[in-house]
């Protein structure tokens, strides 16, 4: 039983750790992309055009964050039902994606992508087209165009990796079978301990009850830890804090643009980093 739970928890932890590495890479790629755009010669590409490209990237980032927070049937549906002790997260969840991204894209672009099934992909497509237009107009060189397209390709890769974890659940045969085996094993624990305590001169067989309860609690606790580590984007207490990561990227890029109205980092609410 311990071997089975260990396998399940290791597999669940791998999903969570991979999700954290993906979003760590998004942090690096976002900074690289913004620096690449800002380093373009000002005589060729005006500052407002650079700002528009970086703003579109921020819209992609925030859209991806909201897509990762969408509830799936196999998740625990935590954001609304069980996380009312973090009002900041609940407000962001209810406000939705467009409240955040509408300040970073034009009304025309927002209208064109609003009814599409994958808004982050549409934003990257627009970004790619816009960079191609800049090359056609002679505002950026062929080398810069290829470099920026490579960076967009990396963003597509990270988005796809996040979607793979989000849209493919931990195999149900391991989750459900592990739970039923745990039930059976824990039901038999008192019978396994009864003979030990009954033969002891010091301990009495009635101690089977508290000791069985402790062992059962340990096994169910380990099972729950694995269960709540399977879906690292659902908004659980120990999930990957993609909202805070996205806000940190947003602050970095706006500071690179020397903006005045820069949002503050998310505060820790009741020990929870969203």
C-alpha cells in the first residue's frame, strides 16, 4: 500500500513541479521577448509600436492564466466553492479574463478574438502577423524577425505544455484504484493490530482503536496530498501560484516600458499566494 501511494504521489508531484518549471520558463521568455523588442532601433520602430507589442504579450500572459484557471470536471472545483478565505483570488476569478486584458489590446483586436476557442493562441498569431508586417515595411531586419518568431515559438511551446497538464487528468485508474485499496487496507488495520495489543502485558487490546485511527489517518493524509497535487492549476492552496507569477512578469515589463501606473504584487491572503 505504501509503495502504491508513493508511486501516485511521485507522479502527482512531477506534474506540479513540471508546471512550475513551465511558468518559470515563461518568466524568462517574457523578459527576453520584451528586451528584444525594446532593443530594436528607435529610428526604425517608434516607442509606441514597441509598447503595443509588449502590451499584446501581457494580454497573452493574462489570457493564458485565466485559461489555466478554468474548471475541469475532474478537478476539485476549488476557486468558488472552497477558497472564500482569499477574496482577491475570488474577485479575479469572477471578473474574468477580458477585464484584465482589455487594457492591453485594442478594441478591434479584442472583438476579433472574443469568440474564439483559444484566445492565447489567437493573440500569439496576431503578434506573429504584426512582426511580419514590420519586416515588410522595413522597420525590422530579417534577422530580428526570425529571432522574434523563435521567441513566439517558445511561448507557443510553453502554452502547449501548460495545456497538456491542464487538459489531461492524472490517469483515473491510479486515482480511483488507490482510493479503494486504501479503504480496504484501512478497514483491515484494526484486525492486524488486535492480536498484538491483546498479547501484550503492558498494553491492552482497547488501544487498537487509537493506534488504528492514527495509522488510517496517515494513509488517508498521504492519499489526499497526492490527490490535490494532480492538478497544479486549479487554484488549490498548494498549487502553482500562476496569478502571482503573471503579476510579477507584468510589473517587470511595465517597468521596462517606464510606465507610471504599475500594479502592485499580489498580497499573501491568509497564508495563500495566488
